[in-house]
C-alpha cells in the first residue's frame, strides 16, 4: 500500500484504528500510522502493561531499523531489560509522557558499533538498580552520528550515558539521581555535549576522557550542572562538574555550574583546553583548573563566586605550561585554613599560576589569602601579571623568590585593601619579604615590579 495525500493530511480514524488492530505479520508491512514512523503498538508493545516487554520492544526496534524508519513509542510506561540498537535504530517518544522503566541487566540501552542511532523524547528510569562498573544506563560502544536528545535519565545505578569512540550529539537531556557520572565519553570522535541539565551525581557531572593523551575536541557547552558529590572521596578525581582527562582541544563554554564538592571545570593533562564564559558558584576546591602534563590553556571571561581557589594553572614540574588567564571575575573565596595562619595554594587564593602565563584584566575581590600567586618554590618561569584589579585580599600578589625561581613581571595592577602588602615575595607558601611595591623595598633581579596603583 502506498501513502497518498489522504493518509498524510486527513487519515480517517477508522484507517488508523484498522492499522493498529492488524495482526503482527500484517503490521510489519503496514504503512506509517503517523509521520513519526512505525508505531510500536503494531508489534504488540503495550504501554501501561505490568508485564516485561523486552522481547516485543526488541523485535519492534529491529523491524523498524530494518525498514529504515523511526520507532514511535506512544505515551505510557514500558517495563524492559536490556535493549540493543542496531544500525539506524531511532526511538521517538512523547517528552514527559513516554517512560521505559528498567527491570535489570548490564544496561537499559546498548549499542556496539551502530551508526546513525537516535533516542528522543523518552524517560529512562533506572529504578536505582545497580549496574556493573564502567556501565551506563545508556551504553554506546563505537558508532558515528549517535544522537541522544530531549530525553531524561533518572535513577541510574551506574552512569547515565557511557560512550566509547563515539561521534554525535548529547543535547537537551535531563539527568537526575545518577549514582556515578551523568555523561562519560572515552576517546570521542567528534562529540557535542550541550544544553543538558544535570542535578545530583555521586562522582562527576561530565567526564571527557582518553585512554592516552591526544586530540579529542569535544564541545561541552551551555549545560546546567548542580549538586555534584565526591562520593568515592579522593583528592580531586571526583566531585567535579566537568572533568577533561588527557583530552586535547576540548572547549568548555557557557555552562552554569553550582554546588560541587571539588571543581567546576578540571582539565588534567588536557592541552589546548578553552574554559570560557562559564558561571560558577559554591564550589569547595579550585573552581577552574588546568593541571599536570598540559600545554596551553585559555581561561577567560568566567565568573566565580565562592570557591577555595578561583583559577589554578599548575604542575610545571609535570610539564604543565602556557596559559592565558584573562577577564575573569573571581570573588568571595573561602579559606581552607583559618585566616591569619600561613596561606597556601589551596586557601582562599584568587589565581595561581606557574609557567609561561599571562594574567591580565581579571577582577578579584574578597580573597582571604592572596589575590594572585605566581610560582611554587623554584617552579616559576616567565609570567606576566598586568592590568588586574585586586581588592580586599590578605595580600595582593605573591611571587616566588627562592633560588632557581624564574622571571615574573608585576605591572600596572590596581591593588587595594591588602593589609599584608600589595606585592610580596614567597618561599613556597610563606611570605618572606615586606611589600615589594613600597619605596626602597628589597629588589630581586627576576621580579620586575612597577607601575602598580596601590591603595593601602
């Protein structure tokens, strides 16, 4: 039977009802019952049934994919275990009304090497059933053009979505009550993770990972991420809204991040990372972090309101170097040690840097320790600190002056209300000089201080 104008525009109620009432064999050859694609009920799938529908759902998925048509799931609740997506499989539901409830298995949805698959408008409820380690409620291994959009993942006993060697788009989804991480990607082939809402995970919000250091290029943009716990503990592996590990050329922009046990954005051995235009509040460690074996980081135009450290670009001893830290607003930092004791790199510091870095045009206010710190012992080389505004900090700028430390330029900054001094020399965390910006102060050949406007 072929479609005509009447089927597309004015199909009669009896025509549609007749198609839905056809036996399963006839339904396989039936025309579309809607413009969305094949109706899952044609294959014996029953919304609202209290019986497990894994078998009939899998048959419907396979048949629709074979016909190169989407499979439409009408509103209702469907009980199911593991469902496998072949090449071209596309499941479409009614957003907020179509729900699949997990009955058990390694994952709810799995694909292995399948291209051009899609999930849209479906709620996937994991029911809190524990998944094996390194598994997601939706689990995709390999595959080009994988698209998961406008879905909801809730109650996963593992991660929400787990991807390996995947290209595609994860966008417009809602993740709630996730036992591990909302979105995990290993070795992406061209991935976008955007406009998702992530509330309540136990490990991290989004993880962009590689098995070895290399180009990744994932775009992480315009997500809302809140309430991220460091459930397993550790020293920074968990509790991050966005974590890029070994992944080069990742762009993290325009995200709204709130209430994380550790960092808002953490780049570990992630070269050429861009962290731009994010809004961050209430994080309890370094807000924006580029660390370990990286080369080149751009951290610009972010706002941080409430963190232990605003920005940290560190681990020159591991090869971490080259950064631009520009145009950020960092305020209301929290001390990890009582105010008045020796400050260090994780206690109320606005910006911390080590090597080959320009820090310019930032505004830092209410830092219980230093506004900006340059260097850790001998780990300091070629940093320029210019054109920043620092006010209400214990000290304005701290620069390492121990033997072996490299060159720092501290010039043309506006520094006010810093009782310990506008610019001071450091031996690691300890201040060892008076204010280097004062007339007649001690001079160090490798530290160039000049042209700063200081209001004491």
